[in-house]
C-alpha cells in the first residue's frame, strides 16, 4: 500500500491573506508544516500542492517537494485530486498547510483505518476532537460532526449538532479537524462529481462525500493543535513553538 501526504497551500486567504508565508520562529508557516509532516516518517512521499510560485519556490529551495496546480480550485480536495490523478498511489493524506504542529500519532490512526479495512469498505478517514466549550460549539467557524455507533460520519454542520432541545440529555460534541485520508478513487470521484445543495449551503466540502454515499470513518484524537486562521492564532503558535 503506497501512502503519500499532500499539503494543499493556497496563498490567498479571506481572514488572513498570505498566512502560510508568515514567519513562525524563523521559517514560513507552510515550511514548518511540510517539515513536521515529513518528520512523522509515515509517508512514502510528501508534497505541497499550491497555486503560488512564492510557496512553491520556498518549499523547493529548502529541499522539499512541491507541485504547481494547473487549474483554479475552490477547495483543497480538488487541488489534491488534480495532483494525484496520474500518480501510482493507494492512499493520500491531506494535511492542512496552516497546521505546523502536525504530529504523528493522529496521522498514524488515520492510516491504520485503511490497513485494517481488508475489504475496502471505507472511502475516507478523518479526525474529530471532543469539545465542551459552548462558544466553540455555537461558533459557525467550528465544523461539528455527528457519528453512528461505529464512528462513521452521519453529518457535518456549522450549527450545533445535535441541537440540545432537551438540556438534560448528556451528548458529546465533536469538532471536525480538516485532516483527511482518502482512497485515491474516492478523491477522484469527489473531483468529478458536481457540488450538491447541502455542501453549497454549509460550505463544508466533506458533505459532498456523504451526499454521494461515501463512507467516512471518524477517528477521535485528543490533540487539538493550532490552526493559523488569524493573526492572533499566529501569535499563539509562536508562543507554543517557544
């Protein structure tokens, strides 16, 4: 089984333009993420796939591997799909470019899902984190996921799911972390299938997989990490890095 990691890296970002090239203790965020992913030693290869010559040149000049996207893409999955279409691989793991604290244990859990799936019944695996803070539960920027008894995803939403109509019921809320592992066939299907209304409404790309009947195995992790979406996140990351 050949397993690679792809790190989609778009230069522009609505909340924090150019965030991937911001300095994190002497190196750009995207380079920190790339090096952390390589350091896990879990992958046969690691690539940054980008629309930016600046990001491409940064990775390559430091001895890394990068691929320039040939088309414009709306999401990271599309960018990865174009890059892997003609590669001889089985599994591709999407590591977000703005997560320089990527660590091995969570990624290992995703890979084990496919190693244990002898009948190839699982199309994707992804990470979730138990959350209890009410502000985070209600924050539309935090994507929540609900799962069945076997930890297969039932739905993703920016709204609190499940809705707590009965306050006396003790339910757990899970934040979806945007780290995915795909079978190559699944991500190519995503690339070629049109967006449907639920995905378009929520602006959550993994809903497309559910709408077309793909099976997403969720894996709980206790590693929160730091996603750099704002200048404030970058300052937190700098303190944590020290």
